[in-house]
């Protein structure tokens, strides 16, 4: 007789037998013997990315192969499919912009994206860093996507700015918790310094120059002989902090009462061995450049009887640069040909600027710049190569007329400062106008140097100096291209408020007759 209950029991028995066989088979290998599970302790020496992703790390330096492939895949996806805020939402779009646009460009040419990858790795462990990176990405996105014309001052309130403020408040709270600890590791110091750099970046993007001046060095040169990953990351920070310090030097006379600034110099070990990388060469050059800026922002060097101590420092700086040349030549002699020549060209421009300043005969006044016209032409040609706009020195017409005028931001000093100095101090008309044309055609903000403000000052100075071309002959003195009396000899920089600067220019004639000078007010975009 058919019994439903017995069928149900038989079905349950059959399922249990099948399950038992599957479990038995799962424990057997092909030989029919049961598997032996080998236990091993967890490895904690892998890189942070592999540990987070829970994949095997080959522990290669400076970046493991799995981590490199992971980030390469991320960047390729971002390049093929750029994020849209309307599709992904404001936070997810900001994260994608942070990965694909902001962090790869923070450290500039010499890091090759390594410091950016390390920031991403550290941000998984340190909330203060992650929130700070998100805040900078929001401001950077607003800076690039803002449709306000470059000639007008933009508004400071937008959804991206408000989101950045929220993220930055969270970063400060997390940073306070980190600083409340009794002992800070070298990794903790690296994170804190990175957050400081991000704060300067965000302030500069918003045009808040006084906040961006709050730069402090925290034993950046205190590194041992054993160069580890953290030491290379500190080298990148050292370059950025030193360049920002050099940029702020011209503003210090007007801010000395408000800021406690330090003239402490970073001591480099004397060596004739080749550099190990262009990053190491950049660190050494920026330290020498910063010493040069400290010399020329000291008024004692401009008096009729210069301070003997300053002259000794000047000679020491020249000897240091000569040593730097030797080490760089040795490095270039042992490495294969560089795929990208632009980092080396940036070094050459910075090196030549320091050479011109230190070799100049200050007794000649502004006429001393006429002895270095070839040097200015050399630097201008390098600037054209770096910007992708090669020029003929005898041709004032741009090689790339259709270049769009979109403001770009770089934390590293690249072209704005050299072009401004060439346009300001070189009186040869073709070179000067080429430099002004590049400033206008490639509007950039680099660190705290605003390209459009530099352009306005350079154009006004050229206009003042060329007044001598239409003035009576008896009002002019000696000088090639521009007479000595009409040359701008002294510039004073003042911050009116956070987003507005005032520059007072004095010609030699103004100083001789006790005239007050002419003002140029610039508003940061």
C-alpha cells in the first residue's frame, strides 16, 4: 500500500546519502585519500594594498606587482570611462576624481605617481588623510569645472565647497585623535605632514594665501642612511615644502609681524657620488634654491657695502650648485635615456635661475640683467618644451594658437615663477613678450603662485618701463632697450586680504625723486 510518509522518509534518506557522498568526495583528492590541510601563520610583511585586498604579495620594492596591476587597472578604467557626478552621485564621483585626476598630479614630475599611490594606501588606515584627500578633490573639481571667466573673480560657495568643508572638519577631528597619542611613529609623521600639504593645497586652490603661508617643517631632513619607502615619501614632501617656502619669501617683509617664520636651513651631506634618482637631485637643488632665496630677501645684500657674511653665503651656494652639476652629470652618464625629458628640463630651468641670480653684479643695478639675455632665452625655450609649445626665439607668433585657456593647478613649481621672472627682468622685447604670451596662453596656479596675477603684474611693469620710448631724450639715462631710470627696481608685495594682493612697483626715477610708486591690485581667481 502506498504510504506518503514512507516516501518522504526515503527522500530524506536519499538526500542525506547524496550529501554525505559529496562531502566525502570534497575531502578526497584524486588518489582517493583524504586531504590534509596545511596551516601557516599569517604574513604581515606584505604591502598595505595587498593586505587590504587579501591577495598574495610578492613584496617587491617600491611597489609590489599585484598592487601596481591593481592601480593600473583603476587608472585605465578612469581614463576610458570618466566619472560623471550626475550618474555616480556627489561622493562617488569625488572619489573617482580623487583617484584619477587629483592625486596623480599632487607630487609633480619627479615622483611619477608613487607618492599618490602611497597616499591611497595610507588613507585606508588613517581617516584624517582620507577625509583631507576627499576635501582637496572637491575643491580641485570645483576649481577645474568652474565656468567663471578667468578674468573675473569666482564665487566661493558651491556644493563642492560645502562638501569639502564637511570633509575637512572630519579630517581635523581625526588628526586631533592621532596627535593625542603619546608616541608618533615615522609613519604617523608622514601622514601628518601629508595632511599639512593637503591643507596648503586646498587653501591655494581657494585663493586663501594667508592660510597657505602656514608652512612648518618638522625634521624633514632627519633621516637615517637606510633609505626606506617612508624616506622617499619624505623626499617628495621636502621638495614641496621647500618650494612653497621659497615662493612665500617675497611676502615676508609685509607679514613678519603676523607670522613666526624660520630661516633654519636644511643641511645636505657633502658628496660627489652620483644621484640615485631625479627626485634626489630635485631635493638637493631646491635646498640650494631656498638658500639663494634667503640671501636675496635679506636687504643687507643690496647696500653699497654688502655684508661680508652674506657674500660668504653667496659663494657657498655657488659651490653647492657646482657640486650639484657634477653629481647630476654622473647620474645621467649611468642611466639609460629618459623617456620623458620634461623633469630634467624643469631642473635645468631652476638651476639656471639660481645661477643668474648668484652671478649677477649687483653694483650695476637693473642693468645687470642685460648680461644674461642668452640665459633668459635658454630658459624660455625650455619653458616652451615643457608646456608643449616649442617656439622660434625670433618669432613672436604662438606655435599652438588654438590652445584653450583653462586654468590648471599644480602644487609643484614648474613654469609660472620662471616665466614671471623672465617677463619682469629681461628687457629684450621679443623674449619678454614671448614669456608674457605663455603666461596668458597657459594660465596656471602652481603652489601659491597665481599665473593670472603674475601676468597682470608683468604687463603693467612692461607698460611702465616702455614709457621711456615716448619720453623726451633728456629724461632717459643709459641702458639697452629700456633706460636705467625707467626700469622697475623695487617691488613690494602685500596681502590685502585672503584673495587679493597689492603690488607696489618703484622705478629708479621714483626712488631718486622720492615718489611713492604705482600700485597694482590683483584678485585671485
